[in-house]
C-alpha cells in the first residue's frame, strides 16, 4: 500500500482539476459496438448500489421465507416485501 499526499506536488484545486479531466477523458473514450462504457474503479459498484436502493434485491420466495423466519426468531422486525 502506498499513500501519497498530492498536495506535496501541486495545489489541491489543480490536482482535482487534473483528476476530473482524466475521468472525462476516460468516459469519452470510444468503445467497440455493443461494449459497455468505460468506467473508473468503483463506478460500476456505485451504480449498482444506487439501482438496488431504488429497486431492491429480488429474492425467491423460499429465500425470503427463510430470512423472515430467522429474523422473527431473533426478534428483528421483518419489513414488508416490495411488489
């Protein structure tokens, strides 16, 4: 693990501007037809987290029933399943 303080080399505003420019460059990179867009590390995960917050995670009924039963045995409130 290497930790480097970029402020030892340039002002924070300049560093942030350079990082933003590089991210824009990566996002603007053309991809092959049908290929997903270029993403930076963590972007895929952030998009999935946001989508799951909106839609939730789909569970098969037996899985939900098992989780709800476990929660009831432990005295944890069981939320209403979303349609």
